[in-house]
C-alpha cells in the first residue's frame, strides 16, 4: 500500500464529506417544496407534469396509496422496457443491426433496470442498439433512481409525522427527484465526461486496420449521457461490457475521480436530507458515520488484500512487492494499469457498498480477501450508503432493529425519534431485512445444486462458489456488479448477434431475485412508515436512548455486521475465505 | 402471602423437584409449539434421536458423514436436555407463584351467602347487584361495596397484614374483598363481581401465571426471535448443497447441532420465565398488576402524579394557629372553627378541635342532630361546616369560603388575602372560616414533608421521570411544599377534573403517565393514566379503574413498580444480546469442525480424525480436540448456559438510575462483549473435558 494510494482515498473522502451537507440540504428543500435556485427555471415544467398526469402537488397519500403508485409506475416502466428490448430489431438507431434480445435475457435485463440493479447478462456493445440504450436503459436509470428517492422521502415523512397518515405524493416526489436532482447533475456530469474524452455519438462502430495488420471494430455510441446517470443513480449498468474500465467510458484519472464521487454523492447526501427533515442534523450524521466506518473498513481490507496477493499467487512466485520502479506490486490481474490497486479497490468497495455495481477492474480476478469485501458490502443488505433512497430506507430498518434491542437494554419500550417500536414494526423490519438474505441463500443453493444452474458456473471450487453466491447476492441486493464467470447469455461472435441464446434458468432466477429484492424491502419500509406515521412522538428525556452519539453508531455497526455475518459466514467460508486461506489452485 | 414471599430464597429444593416434573410434562409438542425457538430444538432432538437409532441398528449416518453412533447419541441427549432446561426455567418461575396461589386458594371460602331478603345462596352463584348481609365471624362471600354499617375486617388472606381494617359504607373505605373475614359488627354488602371473576380469583390466576398473556413487547421480541430462527434454518438447510459443492459431507446430526447452536435458545428458553418472574417480583412487593401491559408500561413512565398528602407529606396536617381578621376576637374564631370541625373526622379536623381546646379552653360539645345540620366536605365545594341554631358556619379553602360568603351577601375583606397568603408563604395550608356572611379568619395548618423524599425524586429524575405533586392546596402553599420536597412540578387547587385534564395534556404530548389514587373521584384519572395504581384500602370504583392494586396502600410504591418494569425490559434485552453474541464463538467451533478437510491440498479428503488438513482448519481458533468434541462442546455450552442464567432471569438484571447512555454502554459491555467472549472460554473448557477426559 502506497502513500499515493491513501492520499487518493483520503482526498475522495474529504470531498464526499464536504458535499454531503450541501446537496443534502438542497434536496430537503426540494422535497419540502421550498424555493431553490432552480425553481424559477423548472417550476413551469413541474406544473406542466402535474397537469399532464392529473395530480395536485398538495394532495397527500397514505402508505398504501403511495405503495400502489410505486407499483403501478414500476410495472408500466417494466412493460415499456421489455417491449423496447423485444422489438429492438425493428427500431431505428441500430447501426450494427442487432436483433432483439431473447425473451429470457430481456426479462432479466428489464427486471434489472427497473429494480435499479443493472445486472447485465448481456454485453452492451454486442447486444443493445443505441435506441435501446438511450430510450430504454438510460431512461430507466433515471426513473428507478427517482423511485428509490421518492420512497425514502415518504419513509422519512412517516417517521416525523405527528399522527397524520399522509406520506406525501409519489408523483410529486418522483417529478422533483428527476427535475431538481437527477437531471441537472447528470447533464453537468455528462458534459464533463465528454470533455475528458468519453464518447457521445450516434455514428456506427469504427472499422479500423490495426498495426498488426488485422481489422477490428471499435464500439462507439451515446455513452457519456448514460454514464453520468449510471453513476449518479447507483445504477451501474455500463454502456460497454467492461464498464468503467473501458477508456471510452472512463478515460482519465479525473473522469475516474468524478465517476466514483458520483456513486456516493446522492446516497451520502440523503443522510443529511434525513437529518434536516427530522430536525436534527446529528441524526443524519450518525447514520453517515456508521456508513462511512463500514466503508472505510471495506476499502482498507480490500486494498490490503489485493496488495498482499493470494497464498496461491505467493506459492507460484507471482506476487511482486513494490520495487520502486513504478510497480506497486500486489495482485494486478484484472486491473487497469491506469488506475492501479488503490483506485481499483477503492472503486470496488464503494460500488458495492452503494448498490451501484459499475466497476473499473475485474472483481472476478480479486484475491479471496480482496474479493470478500465486495461480497460482504452487498450481503449486508446494501445499506452502507446503498442505492439512492433504497440504501437509507434499508438502513433505517436496521436502525429500528438496533433501537429495539438497545432500547430494551435501557429499560424502556424501544423508540426511535420519539416513535415507539412495537410488534407491528418489528414484524415489518424482519421482513424488510431478512427476506433478501433468505432469498440469496436459497437461490444460491438452488443454482449450485441443480443441473440447470451448473451450466452458468464457469469455475470450480471456491471460485465457482463465489461466482454463484456473488451473482445472487448482487441481484438479490440490487447491486449489479459481478464476478464475471457467471453466465446467463451465450453470444457467438456473429454479426447482429445471430445464434445467441439465453440460459433461461439463470435469467429467470436472477430476474426474480432482483424484483423481490427491490420491492419487498421497499414495501416493508413504506409499511413501517405508514405504521409510524400514526404514532405520537414521545418527547426525549434523560431516560431516552440517544440515537445520535458514538455508542449508538457502534451498536448499529454491530447489528449490521452481526446479522450479515451470522447469515453468510458459512457461505463466505466456502467461497472467498476458503480461497484466501489455501495455496491450492482451482 | 408474606410467609410465602419472604423466605423463598430463589430455589428451594422441593421447588426444584416440582419444576423438574413439570418440565417433563412441558415436553408435549403442543406446549412447545407456542415457543418457536424451543420447538425447533425439540424437533431437532427428535431428528437426532432417530438418526442415532438408525445408526444403532447398523444404518449409516443420515445424510452422509462417518460420525460414530455415540456422537449422534450425545448430540441427541444434549438437545433433549436443552429443551428440558428451558422448561425447568419456566416451571421454576411458575412454581414460585404456585405456593402463593395455594395459600390464596385456601382463603376462597365456599361460604353460604345470606341475601338481604333472607334467602341463602352458595357464594359462587352471586351476581353483581345481589345484596348480602355479613355478620361478625363470617367470611365475605364476594367482592362488593359496603352500603350499610361499619365493621372491622381481617384482610390478611390477601394482604398478609394481620391487623384488622375498618370497612364502612360511604367514603373511600367501602370496598370489601371476597375471602376476607368480618371480625366485629355487621355490614350489608352489594356484590360487584361477576361469578368466578373475583379479586381473589384473578389474583390466583395471576400468581400462577395461568392468566398470563404475552405482553406487547414480549410479542415483538418473539417475532424477532422467530425471524432469526427462520434465517438460521435457511443458513443450515442451504449449507448442505454448499458443502456438497465443496465435496464435503455434512451429516444431518451435525447440521441440526449447528442449527440449535445458532438459534437464540438462551433467550428463547428464558423469555417466558422472565415475564413470570417480573410479575412475581411485583406480587412480592404486594402489588397486583391486573395486566402485563401495565407492568411494561410502568418502565416507560415519563410523568408521575403523586398526591401530596400521605405521599409527599405526612398524612396529617396539624392546625398550628388561629389568625382572626381585624375586629374578630381570636376566641370567636376558635369557637367557630371548632364547631365547624366537630364532625370532621380527618386528622386536620381533629387537630383544629384539639388546638381550640388547648389554646382557648373550648371544650368539645355534643351537637344533637335536631339542632344541627352537618355539611360534609366534598371535592367539589371544598369546604365543610354546620348549620346550628340559625348560624351557618363554614370552613374550607380560601376561595371556596369566599365564594360562599359572597353568595350569602357578604364580602370578604382584602385583609383575608393577606392572611391566606401569609400562611401559604410559610408553606402552611390556610383554611378560611366564615359565619353566615361574615368572614372570621384563617386557621393555619402545617404540612410536614416526609424524610428522604428529595433523594427519591432526584433518583426519579435521573431515571427520566418527572414528578408532579397534586394537591388541593392553593398555588402558594403548593409551590412552597413542592420546593421543599424537590418535585419538578405541581398541580394546585386540584379538582378531579383538573387531574384528569393534566393527565390528558401530558398524554397528548406523548408522555406516559402514572398515578396513584384511592377515592371514587380518582377513578376517572386512574382509568385515564397509563399506569393507575389503586390503593387496596380504596373504593371498589378506584380498584376497578386502576390497572394495578397496591395491597399495602403505599403511594411511594410506584417507584418500585417503575423499577420492576424497567428490569423486565432490560433483562430481555440483555439476554437477547447475549444470545446473539454467543453465535460467533459457536460458528468458530462448529464450522471448522465440519469443513476441516475441505479444499485440502491434493484430493478432497473426508472428515476424519485428523483435524488439521484443509485451509479452513485455521479457523479452529479455540484449538478444539476433534470435530466431534468441538460440536459436542458447543452444544453442551449452549444447553448449560440456560440453567446458569436462570437465576439472572428470575432475579432480573439490576437497574440503576444512571441515565440511558451510561446504562446502554454498561449492558453492551457486559452482555454484548461478554456474550462474545464467554462462549470461547466456555466451549474451550468443555472441550478440555469432553476431549481430554472422555477422549471424544
């Protein structure tokens, strides 16, 4: 590990901490309908939207009504995207003449983008037309992110509500997320990326003669506009197959920095939005610090693990130590030399902590110890910053769990921000926090023990196990990154994707995991908010458990780690930990 | 009951034997299914027993693996023991109540009730509204209100207090309880209970735990435990295909052992015992909680309403001086005050009569009814007096008497206010005395604050509980006493409506309110309060309205009730944390045992006696002897920790009023960190015996 590496990571964190309250307070103003700097510009468009869909900004919804709106909107989004992907062959903006994706792959990809997962069994430049990318996928990048943010805001309203059942209006929250937050930042981001050399064109792929004498197609496309939002909306689905390790997606050190800032920008800022809306910035910072500590541990372990290499590499004499001649040593397999170990592991930890899933290195090539971090980050339920909106509402479920256990230990019926946590909330919290781990375990077991699942697994031994666990951990938790060996779509290298086919079992199982993983915790969080909304707020006193100090942060970390560790320790043992401890090659 | 309560030093020998018997009866799956955690353990015990039997008759270990039959037997044996230990804990908690219930039951007389119309009826067939006559020496056949007569009653059967108490019609001492005994005189009682639902019946059901329903927090915790059990079930079930992918055998017995070690058996086994023991601790303090919900709520109390008189101050205020208005001879004031107080049986009234005699030599007089009409004190008028020989005498609260004088056509001189204020400023209670339309003067009643009250209130404050003193006194008097006693706030000139209003206001702000009361006019407030403790000496209405009854009728008991409520929650939280933290060590014991040979260099070997083959063996941090001894040690620890924690569950984790933050840190350190470390040591120790001594 180098000083340079740590300085990069330290600088990144400083920027993140500085931006969090700025953007957080801005978003709080946006969602409470206060005037912000963009209001004069966007208010007419906002009003136009409301008229067009026939809603009124003031009319609130209770949690059931809010949830219905979310589900209806997501279902329509799903149908739209599925139709686009299935009719790609007859659509414009398809210079390479790609055919439509098979039904099973389309099912997986559609569920993936609507659930803000962006798991990709396909390779962007070998499967998707520009039309599908722009009108289909990029649009869902915006919409699914906005849905997550809207739901979070509704959950916060439930927590602060004084007996009213009104959680706000979904259509208003959705519109404001898009207009005031996602679009403006994405536009700025896209312009910046273009300035750094990210491609943005509707021309077809270049056909060039290489120095070696052969001919090669070089993929192009309207990438910059999609990359900004895939980072910002914790979507993560790359325009190109190798995501942000491709120079056209992530050309410079500066673009790398901005892209990785974009990953955590909104999830981090939303903690400040939360603090502002509940009337105590400290409450927001407590959650921010909890997330930050968990993230830092992840970055540290991953960085150290990659720098040390694996026992097997060691036994084979591959691991070089830093030699002072420019090589950092460590495990460089699957890493862009432009980024090196520090920047790669930092990105890997951040992209999996947030449910982003974009990568600038190949996670499949990580060592056991380095690779366990991305896995654990996802398996903790995507609450270490997590997805935009979804990360914080998931974290709030863990907060309630921690409050319940700790509250008992101070001798009071547990309460959070004055609201009593009773049987109904605990039931919903258990559903919201345990359904996904349960799902991940069961689907991994099914995939690994049946002949239909076996065809997707590339490697044997712990690596093959990790690939499978990672695939369902990533899809179930709506992350989208992958240990690349796991396949759901076979594409021969033929023009227009001729002869390609999906592996139905993996496509369906994964699509199912993503939809459950998205909507069950979402509905549980909304239901908790609905239940809390009707409760009185008990004033805090000296006997009240404080949720904004160091003790509580430690407790929250303990609860998150213990729940994940107890659930996945055996699986991790057989996957990355086992691999990290053995010299045997698989 | 006191005999039963006092010397039961936790676990007497006979009680343990009785509990052992009960614990075997509780193995019935229909009983166990109510507790999902322990039900899973019992199912696991059955499965491992079957696995052992199969092996005993020459079959292979179920689900692969090559463990010997004695291993399966040992696991099965300890799983059964785990269930039994859980049952013993519950039976012990119930057993302590049973002894009390038996002594209560002997008091439940199968007496014959003499109805007022002369017919006789078995006591068990009495209905509300029946009117019965009880003579000296007879048992009272049912709960009711005295509507005629006065009698001394022996209530030792329920209160444990041997001195007889007075029960009379009217006023706040009119309630009688079925099963108690009239010692002298004769009373007429109107029955208020439904058949079979008497106070005594409820009390028996309560101490036996029969009527115990799960409290809201207990239900929430049960959901949490069921959720954890479910996820661990998934962990263990999916571990089998995972292990197969890694070419490792994991037998059914091993997996069941892992499951039982992971699910929160410690808290699962002790949860109901904690609840029963909590109720029992209240009963020992002579408090009957009529609902478990109230016990839990008492831990959450934010505001405590305390009656000044009898709680904060010594019950009897003493008349200290007569302060006549200008132009009124002191003798005349003393005479009027004494006359107005002659029928006033309160200590205050008596003290006025005594003071008049001592200072002015005015003798008590017998007032014959024809000449005198007595006006009794009511909470509404807040004055009392007598009409005699054409004169109308009144004494009472300053503003009440002033209003009366003005209604009589007189007017109160400004000097009265000065006098009233003077007394109040000194912390006394002024009583105004008037004759017809003339204001005569003021009697100074002195209040004495009980010793040690300030410390008590400081303690409550550090628990996060605000104390509000409720008094009929005027603001000045109330303020003076409130300051002297150290309460946070006070409600002066309190009427029953004002009291009810105060409770509602506090509740609207989200606070939980507790209060004590005894009179019928307290009933609405008792019912409104989240925790209403009725004094056993109080009226039937008060006892029905409250959700707890204090048999000692001691208003400061509330502080102890709050402590019991908090202890209950803390004990649950502490044992839950302990139980979950334990899992880490159990993983480190069992998983290396299962996967010792997995991913070994060369061929994937199987689980043999050599415990040192694969990479995951490095996680055998405790350096346990063999895979078998590791698993058995974890299971034994898991079982033994239950009886070891039974005393803690029954006694409750100690509550200290040190503030929430300090308490959380303390309990996290003891039960969180302790729960993490203890099993590492415990399992290692057990393994030393199991492996070292028995050679497993």
